[in-house]
């Protein structure tokens, strides 16, 4: 009954500019976002990781930052022209952050998101040919990560989204070139992102806002007071301990996707309980609940 909250290319970029223009025209009329995977595929064909010194050293075909930035620039221009609402998914490069910043200054209706893995992991994770490091968009450089963090702090980037892409162990146990793109990010999202808080790069308030309040704002008011703790608001709540250390154990994942680069890592910040639609749907084994 809630209806459509937006329209997505589902990771298959719209390369036809006229088609994207029409989509943004409809977006303007409907007031709903076009969710955009920005990739000029003629530049990324057969690409396996970020293009740069490391890809050259590893002998892997690269996916240049320009491939993302070209489509970001085109679609921002079309959003300005049509008045439509563009939502850029999983932004990864310094250049893209700069383009979105300038578009917002001009009043273009654009929102943008970034993933936990693009905020915390670099292309160096591909060294060793770990197939769990094969993601699209690819992991970028430390300089890109810093630009993404600054983009969050300055509200150029509106939200953090996991881009959770689970695969079986068998899917990923193969040659790097043959492995599917994707990483399981749902269960490690909070713990990995809390490293930015503990390092002083983000405030806890900013992190919470980018994971909850701001996504709810983008979805709109069709879900009532979603993203708030107001009386009568939907009870969608995550309770966490920001200082709890835990070891990432894929065998303990509720998700069937075990494809993570963080297996065995110690993270600081753990989800203790989750309430969805007013019901307790998850609790850590250490949590004791009295009464109903």
C-alpha cells in the first residue's frame, strides 16, 4: 500500500542519454528519484578492479575513475535540465564528490550514497587476488576515501547504504577474473563504520544520521515518522554498543552470504538487538530480556 519510492537501473547503467532524460522527466512529474549506477561501460569492459598502479602491477584490467565520473557529470546535467531528482548510488571517487558538490551548489536536485566498504577499504585489498575484494564499483584509493568522508561530513553525500551483495563460498572460490562482483556488507556495516568514529573522522551523530534518519528522509513521508523515535513512529530500531569488541565470524552470520574481507577481524561497535515493525527480530546472545 505504500507504493513506489523510486526507480532504479539495478546496477545496469542507462547509457542512452535520451532514455535517461525521459526517466528524469518522469521523475520531475512524479517527485520520485531515479537511482543511478554511474558507469560508462565502454571504459570498464572486462575490468576487474580500480585502474592504477596496483592494477598494472597485478596484471589486472582496470576500471578507471573516469568511467564513473563521466556518467555522474552527464546525469547531473540532465537532472539540472529536466528538474528531475537524481540519486547517485555507491559513489566512489573524489571527482564524483566534487561534481555532486558543485551540482548541489547550483540547486540541482541530487542525493548521493556511499557504501561501508568504499569508506573503509582500498584497492590494496586486491593484492593477493582475494575474490572478496572484487566489487563494482571497485575499491578505490586512500585519497578517494578521504574525499568520501569529507563528502559525508559536508552533506554532499546524503546517506550510507550497504550495497549488500551476497555470494556463496563456491561462487567466490575461483580465479579472480571469473569471480562475480559483490561483497556481503550487511552484518559488518556498523562495526566497520564505527572505526571512522573511533578514529575521529566522523562523529557518532553523523554516522547514525547517515544510516537511519537521512535514508528515511529520502524515502519520504509515505512511511509516517520512519527514521525517528517519535511517539507513533514505526518501531524500526537498532540497539548497539559502540565500544563492544567482536571478532567477525562468518559462521555466525545470519546471511547466507559469507563473502567478506573482514573475516577474523576485530571490530569495535556491535549490534546488540534489532526491532522491526515493533517486534524483536534479533538479539545478541549476551542480551538478557526480562518480561515480554
